[in-house]
């Protein structure tokens, strides 16, 4: 049981480093709250952008961040239940 705990802890640390790198590589979004209340034109433009965003590097980084976040939560839960 101790070896499995150690292995999962190392994997969790690597996932943490991966999340930090993925977040730092993403572009800064300056719009903030004002961009979210931009009106119909802005939302229609954002919807169009979201459809093609999956193929871009930014879209891939976003998906990677979400995946690593989910793996982090699952690993943290498993490790907490093992302790």
C-alpha cells in the first residue's frame, strides 16, 4: 500500500507541474467582466470563435488544462481516501 501511495503522490506532483505549465502557456484574456456583457454582437462573435477554437493551440491548451484538472481532482481524492 505504501508503494502505491508513493507512486500516486509522484503522479499527482507531475500533474500539478503540468497544470502550471498549461496555464502559463495560455494567452491572457484582457476582456474580463466587460467582455462578458458585450452585447449580442460580442456573444455571436464569441460563439463563432468557439466553434473553430478546438483546432487552435489555445483550444488544445484549454482542453489539456481541463483534463489535467480532472485528473488532479481524482488523484487527490484517491490519495485522501488511502490515507
